[in-house]
């Protein structure tokens, strides 16, 4: 019971930090995908992937992704370094 509560609290804190970090990194919008991952769109049109555990991962250029509302998007760019740098910078105290 007590353990469950603290896990929920921690994940809320992380979500807040993450949203701020992504804003700072020049990300225009973030789209939720059907498999639980998120695709982040940078202002220059390139993309970066984040899995459902909040970790950046690689994806091939041109690979198709399906959004939660059933749309298909083709992967453009592979900005995994840019995304993970932004996340790491803002998680540091
Ligand atoms: Cu992708």
C-alpha cells in the first residue's frame, strides 16, 4: 500500500520534469502511439522516439508508426541523441 503510493508519486514528478525538458529542447509536439511509445516532433521537422518507460530509442527513417487515434506517420530523422541529452540535462539536480 505505502510502496504503491510512493511509486505513483515518483512517476508524476518525472512526467513534470520530462515535459519541461522537452519544451526546452525545441520539441514542437509529442504524439502518443498505439504501442505505448511517443514520437516527439522537433521544430525542424525531425523526430525522436521515446518508449513507454520514458527512454529514448532508435527507429529507422521511413518506418511507419500508428497513433492512438489510428493515423499513420512515417519516421523522419532519428534524433535519439538530441532527445536523450535534453532529458539527461534536466534530470540533473
Ligand atoms: Cu518513430
